[in-house]
C-alpha cells in the first residue's frame, strides 16, 4: 500500500484505487491510536478487526471465526476482486464474489446447464436486471434444483478459491445474515478449511502436468486401462469433439477441480496426451487495430510502471470491472506483464458479429483502457513527462479513425 502523510491541513490524499473503491460514501473513524487509523464506511456494520494477509493466513482467519463462533461478514480485498464470507455462529452460511468466474451464470455455464448463447444474452442484459438465476428458472431454461445445486457449488468454489491467495486485505464486520441468504453447504466450515488446503496442493500437482487450459487433449491407447466413471466420460467427450481443456471440463459438467483431476488421471494412465493449440495470428484491419492499441498500452505500461509497480494489476482490475458490452470483449482476456492484451482471445469473444461491429466494439473497448491509462499517467508521472506520453498516445485516435473509416468507406 502507498505510504501517506497527514498534511498541514490535517488531510490525507488517498490513492486513486482506494478513492474509487470507497466512492462518495460517508466514512467514520472506527478506531485509532498513535500507530493506526481505521476508517469504515457508515452502514457496513462495526469492524471487529482488520489487517493484511501474510503472517495471518486465510486458514487462520476462517479457523478463528469458526473456533470462537463468530457471526458477521468477513470481507477480503484481493488482487483482481473482492470476496465476502458470511458467518453464523462460526459456520459459513453464504459467500459472494466480484470475480467474473464466480458469477452464477458463469457457474451454470461451466456446469453445462446453459449454453454459450444463453450466457451471452445474460451478459448483454447486465447486472441491472433481475438476478440471472431467477430469470433462468422463470423462463424454464434451468430447473430450480439445478439452480440450487449451482448456487451451492458457487459458494463452495468461492471459499476454496480463497486459499490460493497469500496477499490482500481483510476486515470482519459485525452484521447479521438473513435466512433467505443462507445456503446449506455439504460440509462444516472446519471440514471445508481442510478440503480447501487439500485442493490447493492437489491442483498445483495437476497443473504441473496440464500447463494451460488452452491445450488440446488427444486420445491415445486405452487397452487394458481401468477407468473410473468420470474418466470414461472425459474420454467419450474427447471422442465426440476435439476441444481445449477449458471447454472439455465445461462440457463434462464436473467443475474445474474435478475436471482437472480426471484429465490428470487420464494423462497418468497415458490414455490421453496434450497438444499445443495452433496459434492463429489476427490479420487484416482487426489485426492492425490490435497492433496499434497494444503498442500504445505497452509504451504506457513501461513508463508508468517505473513509478507505480502495481500499475499492470490496476489495469487488470479496471478491465475486469468494465460494464457491458466491454466486459464481453475482455472475457478471459489476459493482460501480459508488459501491458499488452491477448488479441486471439478478444477475437474469439467477438466471433459472430459483423465485421464493422467488431471493429467499432474493439476500438471502443480498448479506447476505454487507453483513457484509464492516460488518467493514471497524469496521477503518477511528473507533469511534463505525462504530457509528452499522452501526446504520443493521442496520435492513436487518428490512426484508429483512419482504420475504421477505411473499412466503412
């Protein structure tokens, strides 16, 4: 966290990401001493304790709440998003997450309960509409039982994924949880802690053999191999259609962890092998657009990161939080350490649109990122240096207008 001082007028200048997270909500001082000041948002409940992950681990925090039968909301601010656990007498009864992969529509898609077209429509509607699960049940697109099972898996996945984080901030608020928000989980909190630790170790083992979710499983020799029911289903799905590991697991409906386990076991038994996907270069005017934008993003990242080492992570969070339709453009898109974005993944997300719509949506989405980086340059760099950098980047708009205008002419 950036170091700050109270100035001569008793003011503190908050980092932009902190100010953006809190917004214009009213703050109050919950506690202070000669060594700390704890502000909290009015209405979130009384903060019982707060700190940083590191010497205190996720396991320590969950075990503490469980052992001392705490009730309240344990909130984590993590790299890439936020997670919140709700406790009742020491047991986790619900969890929420801002990570896109934890959304209920994404969980239903990963379990094979809805198809890609349905998921796309849900994203287009956005968060302002009624809850996605409720709408899907009312329209008969998923059964109430499927939604209940997906909700339980969603909460458990949010819990298990927390164990992969070693850094972040946390705070425990004293606030109640309504019964309508509670979910009946398969295990007690103590057992889920043990299961979460086990999954972290096992997933690390699986990913040593499965280098990425983009590799393609290919069938080999099955003779004499005794397969489990799950392994056999994976084999049948590979036989039906060639796809990468990500899509294969989605089609299986097993969920990420169990899907990886089955793929790993098939690799160990030499029933399957993995092949690298064919990398397709983005060509034509779309390729030019991506190249121009990535050039600018790389230049800005290189310069701003010299004074703000967390800059690329801030860009990743910004992209994650973009509204529709931009969030659809950036679904599963990675931001490299040099600040560039994965063009092939963006092209896959835009598949199905008219060529002109692809260009306009791509240009608009990436322009949002460039604008954010220009603001960051003003905040982080000396005035003369930031002005020169922004002047260089502004030339992009002329090139982009030329490319889009050329396609519409």
